[in-house]
C-alpha cells in the first residue's frame, strides 16, 4: 500500500521511457507507490526498466509498435494491477485514445479530461475556443478543408511573413516559416508530410509571424474541485527549429503588467475547459513591444522543462499530478524564489548542422552539485528510434546571473563519451552577451550558426594517445626488430612516430608537443568499438580516428593522385535514418543545391542536396533505411 496518507494509488504504470520515466518513478518511490515500467526491445537494458518495481515488454523498437501501442499499454497496466497510468510527455501524453481506453478499463489517466484533450490537442480548435473565452491570439486561420488556392488567398489577407504549423502535435515538428507567396506551396507540402508522419493528421493552421518573438509559457494546475492556479512563467525563447534548448524561470525581465496578463490569460484558458492536472499555456510576446501577449497553444501534460518551476517553487509537480488525478484538492499557495535555468543535452552534432548522433555511451559523468535528469548512464545505447534528448542539467541560484554561471560551470563538468552532444554549444549560449543581458528572441540561436568545432587541444591529443596505447596490447608475433618502435638492425635509433589522427571534419592532426599544456585531471578519454577515441575537456568532446604510418601514406598517395578533384558525384546520407521523401525522378536534370531526398531520424528531417549540376541517378527509395555516409543519389555530368 502507498505510504502517502492521502493518495490512494498503490500501483502506477509509467507509459514512457528515458529521463521522464526515471523522474516519475523517483516520485512514486518517495511516496511508497509501486511503479511499473514499460519498454521496447531497444530499451530492454535502459535505466528506467531497472529502477521500476516491475517492468513489462510492450513491443519492438519502433515507437509505433511499442510506446504508441495503446492496447499494449493497457494490457501491461491490467496485468500488473496498476490503478493509474502516468503518460509522461510526448508519445501518448496527449492521446484522447489512451484517455478513453483508461476510462473503459477502470484505470485513472493521470492527465486532463477527454474534453480538454480534444479541444486543446488541436491547435486550430484550441485557438478558436480560447478566443471565444477572451484569451488573445495571433492573427491567422485554420487551413483545414481549404484548397491551396484558398489558403493562398487567406494568407494574403493575413499578411506575410507567416508561420505554417500542424494542427495536431507539438514540439515544433512540421513548422515552416514562409516569407512570401512564392515559398507557400513548398512549405505547405513539407508541413503536411511531417504532420502526417508524426501525428497521423496533415491539417494545418497559418499564423502571422512575429518577427522578434519571445516564447513564454505558464505552468498551470487544476483540480477536480474547480481550482486552477498558475505556478509562474518560464522563459523558453532560446530555441532552434522550434525546439527548446535552454529554459528558465522566471522569465528574463518582462514587465510586471505583462506577467500579470500572462498568468491571468493562462488561468482563463485552463478554466475554459475545466482543466484538471498539470498543463502549460504557451504565449508569444514581441521582444520589441512586450506589452501584449498572444496565445499559441496549451500542452495538456507535464513539460520537459518542469524542473525549473520545481526549483523556484519548491514543489514536486509529479506528486501534484498524482493528487489531482486522485481527486484531491491541490491546496497550494505558490511562493516563487530565486532563479533556475535548464539546458537540454541532445545527442547531436552542432558542428555538423545538429545532425543526430547514435551509438553506445562509453562514459557518462554528470556534474555534482546541480540537478541532472538523465536518460542515460555509462553503457547505454542511444538509437535513432527516439528523441535525441539524453539529459537535462538544471542550475538554481538567488539571481539569474549566478544561475547562468552555475549552469555553464556544470556543463563544463558534464562528460558524455561515445555519442556527439551539444554541450559545447550550450556553454557558448550561457556565455553569449545577449543571453546574459536577457535580450532574447527565438532567432538568437540562428545568429550563432554555423557553430565551428575548435581544434583539439594538445592535452586532448595527449590523452587520446594514452587512451589508444592503453586500450589493447599489441600481439607480439613478429621478430624483435619489427616489434620495437624507433629501432632498426644495423642503423641508428630513429624517433617514434607522433600520434596522428583524423577529426570528424577529415582534418589530419598530430601531437607535436612533448609536454602538452592544460590540466589532465579534467580530461576523460575512451576508445569505441571502431577504434576511434573520444576525448572530453571542459564540456567539449572530440572524436579522433588514429592513423598509423601505412594509413597516412595511403592518404598522401590518394591526395596526390586525385589532385584538385571536382566535387564528388554522390549525395550521401548525413546520418543513419529512413528515407521519407524523394524529391526528383531518376534521370532528372538538377542544379547544385537542389533537394534530392529527405532522411528522417530522431524526429528530425534532413535533405540531401545535389553536389553539382548534372543528371541525377537515385540509389534509394522511400522507406529505405540508410547508414551515415551511405550514397543515396549520384549526380553525373557530361565530363564525368
């Protein structure tokens, strides 16, 4: 039985994975409530599976066949005696189908009512609904049922620039910015394709684009007794491609009257659907005129960034969710204190255009002294099946400047080896003058791109050399004079060859210093299964591919024979993933930069472009799975 004197649940199933599953399980354990984890084949050894009291397999790796399988989730709840299901965020967290299935099975859905899910789960319907209840919205229109010609006419009436986004879903997926009428057809096609794949619904809405928007959201809670409270606002303006990167609470210096408008409008929106549980009402504010607020959408679930609200309120939001779902009154009077900042650590490479990274985590060392909510540990597998976020680092202090400094210092001590991450980029954000001054808008991150990788330091190269030397001992099968470096029969001693390696940019780099500068104590290094060595220093990780003498000679010969070569004819996959679209027909003439195919991995879509003018020959089709660097098309010219 639960040790909580009030909450009646004794068993709760967590219908999610990764860090949010671990987060919910932590609160369930603290309350003495039995936890049930579910997992796919890809997550059989994941930390959340081991940490739960009970774990149930629900299907193969693809989310559609496991975490999105409502029947499998309900069956797992029934078989384990779970009285309630916590959906986390993403996956089925805003699913009307899961809420209805829970009701039919006599299981409590830890979330709002079906009515609230239906209204707020559709952006177009939510927009019209809150507008009727006095909540201000951005000018725009619902494109459902309209032809492309009718959409174009309405777009001219609202005025460019416009934001095209799916009615269903969230997380920025499928959003397209349209500067003028010429770009509208392509944006509509792309948004519909992503929306249909991600949400099973290609309906769209179009809204006026605010040129310097700030994205601010309000955490609300409602109970079954008609109480709705706002737990302050969060600044979520630092985004890339509509995906939040750094969040903070409270927001960075908005006027007091604007904050009052935000909180009041958020409560009004929640009350309009008799909201029960945790929800987030999202708004836009013009950075140059922060006197008005505009409703964007309501997320009917717990948010990724909820820890910053927990830090400034001292509340456990998961525990509050359990209370609300159990029909108990909230009975809270929030008092905000200090400042909290959260950074999302993604398995991606900012230096390569933020392409997702997959692999085995050779080493994970979270920083001590700050809160870390992580999906991984040393030995975890990061696959292409799920979202690339692998951890969150949260810092708290009495004021914003100190919180940002603590976050930066914590990121410098965060070590992830085996997959590429955005940690160095997060540190650059924490140190940016505009971020420090609170002069924020959603386009700020774009001004820092492209993000160039720094060359490995001499200390990193020395650590890499030691890691490679210590990784395995050579097998001594050849004569002595062939074994010992720097020694030849009948000749003077020669110098040992320096450590030489290739970076991910294919640059050759060598260790030339005999006594590298820099502290070696703060450096971590590990060798992966392919022989590449990963080295982390101050939050910056490099992947190096060691070269022996023979490999260096072959590279020199190849470069000499090639001379100044033309662009290679192949368009190659920038990451492992699935081909989701082919934009040309085999044999079509193309120009340099034309999109040939689109590849999706970790909920992100990337286009492979024609390397030069010529005729395209396709090497893949829609649905094919491709490896990183695999040729997907060849563009031939008359000369080639």
